[in-house]
C-alpha cells in the first residue's frame, strides 16, 4: 500500500548546527510534498511544501529537497534553535480531494 | 482572515457515552474539511473528509461518524465511545486548489475511561 515514512524516529542536534530530517515515500501519485512541525499538545503547523515537479525549495532557514528517482524527501534546518525542537512530519498531498497522508514523524531535540 | 476553531480542547468521557466534537472555519467558503486522529507518539490518521455540505467520505472503518450540516461546520460523533477512541483529534481545512497544505485546528484531547 501507499505510505510515507521516516528513516530516523529521533534526532538530537547541537544548537547552531544544521539539522537534516529524511523521509521516504512509496507512492508517486502526489502533487505536493509537505513538511509540518508539531509542538507538544498542538496541531501540526505548515512549514514548507514542494511541488512534485521541483527538486528544491527554500524558505526562511529551511530547505526541502525532493529526489523523485529514489523517492526521498528531506528537510534541512539551518542554524537550529531551541524553538525548533518538535516532531516533524513529512506528508504528501494527493490530487484526489486534496487528501494529505502523513508519515509517522521524527522528534527533533535541540541541545543548548 | 481565515481561522479554524475546534472545541473542546480536552474531554474525558466514559466508555459507552456519546461524543460530539465540532469544528468551524471562518474567512473562507466551500473549503475541503478533514478529521484526523493522532494516537500518543504517533502520526496522523485521516478519518473523514468532506468536499461539501452533506458530503462525507470515510477513510477507515471505525466507531465514529462525521457530518457537515453547514458549509463551514464539520462535526465528529460517536454513539458509544470505546477505549480505543482515545486520542488527539484534529480538524483541518484547505481551500480548493490551495498549495499550502492544511491549516489545523488546535485539537481535542479525548480520553475515554
């Protein structure tokens, strides 16, 4: 079946270092791939998305890379800050009814 | 501005009791609406989605139901709660053709005891 999953369930980084969160997907029938950040007790918050016909998109301190050849998605966070500590989900948006399918999530912990 | 409201924030209900969670969206019309459930320490599972008034699609068989009585109102219900219904329930919306993913509500933490 289709799925979006993560290689690493937890990630600890030193404050100021760059973070890379990886994600593998198995179904290519999606128009967008999306990264969400979820802080404890809150709903997921949109970070950045990338259209399926692109391979890189940059935001403020974040970059998403999409490698369709190996079906791999990554989120890079530059100069990681304590406020970046959260669970990060990759997700894919289906063209059918705009449904978004989430991966299991990875926890990012920033060490001061 | 576009906002999404979800309530209550927390709920403790006994097994066998009914459930009604409400979600409303403001500042938009004709949104696609979605209900997700998140078990502790896990990802989000899509439960229901709606593309219009009275139009409900279920993604997984379960003890829950959903309704959309008005364009910007989405309700999640159960006649008799099970212990396994405990979790964090999230409502989300997306404008038609939007490219920015979902906007989520603040969620309801449901504990069935």
